[in-house]
């Protein structure tokens, strides 16, 4: 890892959905800041591979198989991270999927799956890490911690075909704000990072789906739907998101607790 500022030295982070995409870049960014990182993902092999990359770069990491919708799996994964690193100081609840369909065609099973991964997963991982964050240090001060939820511009607005996704991302605002109130006396703060469209496999999959549903070309989906409202015609990058997460994890006070941060190249402005 780079010898640049390592403000998170001695802290331990757990990042869900970190075997690829945004979560992987967040894991690397936190490791560059000095944190030991638990890579949690349904893809156990991918999680192990990312952990190995971080270790090879001079960081400290472990891979953990985790289904964020399974309470026992979440509890076991958090316990393993805490045992390996002596606690959990930072949670980044990032695991997520996308299913695109109009409401009248949206299968109830898909609705439940979306809410389970995005909302239940955020709740279960939060519940599991809080006992470690609510503890006391040897000197009697709060151990504290930071919980960061991966929201979306859709935490603040809606788009056609994304009823479950929009509902789930809106819900994360409520969970974060409640945690900000409850966790304050324990030194725990919470935030929601809200990216615009990030060019990951998850977004690439949406392009033909939206083209079909909206009756437009794939090029128009990219230029008009995904980038039309940006100020520079550029996709939000995984680096944009990861650096925002790092900033919030490193920030020394609760000045921003309970707040959401839109990272969208102007696609949405609060």
C-alpha cells in the first residue's frame, strides 16, 4: 500500500459486496488509508482473491463468505472479522443488485429479493457490528465507529422501472438517520453515499433492459437516461465513490452524521 496519509491505521473495516465493482475499490481505498479490511461477499472465491490482492500490495485483509440476507451468516462473518482484527470500526454496507421492470410486471419474489439484499442486509450487518462499536476502550472512552450505507441518487428521487430499488434506497436514509440518533452517545456515526450511474457490470446489464422497456436505443439509454443530467457527460467512477467513503471514514467528528452525500457529476443536486 502507498505510504501516503494512513489516517485509518489501526482500524478495522468490513465491506459487503466487495468482491467486485464499487465494493472492491472501497476496500482498496480503505486499505490504502491503513485500515485492515474484511472483504465480505456471496462470492467467497472472489472475496478471497480481493483480500489476496490487498495483502500482496502490503495491506491487511481477509475474505469472508457472506449472504447478507442470512442473519446467521452475517453474525458469523462479523464475528470472524472482529476476531481477526480485534473489532470492527467501519462498516460499509454495499452489497446490492438491480432488477428492472415496470410495477405491474414486477414479480413479488424479485421485490422481496431486492429489499432483502439492500435493506435487510444493511440492517443485519449494522446490528451485528454495533456491539463492537458500542464497546469501551481500555481508558473508558467510547470505541465508536462509522457505518456507511451505499445508497444512490435514487435515495432521493425515482426513475421508471426501478420500484424496488428506489424503495430500498429511500429506506437506507431512514436507517442511517435512526442510527445517527441512537449511536451518537456511543461515538457511532452513520452516512449514506449516493452515487449516480457507475459503469459497472450491474449498470451495463441495465442498458439493454432499459432500451427494451423504454423503446429507445442502447446509445440513447447511455446518453439520455444515464448521462443526460450530468454536467460533464461522464459516468460516476468507482474511485469517486471510494474516495467519498474514505473521506467520511476519516472525518474526525459527528458533524456529518445522518447525512447523505450525492456523488453524481451533477446528475442530481440537493
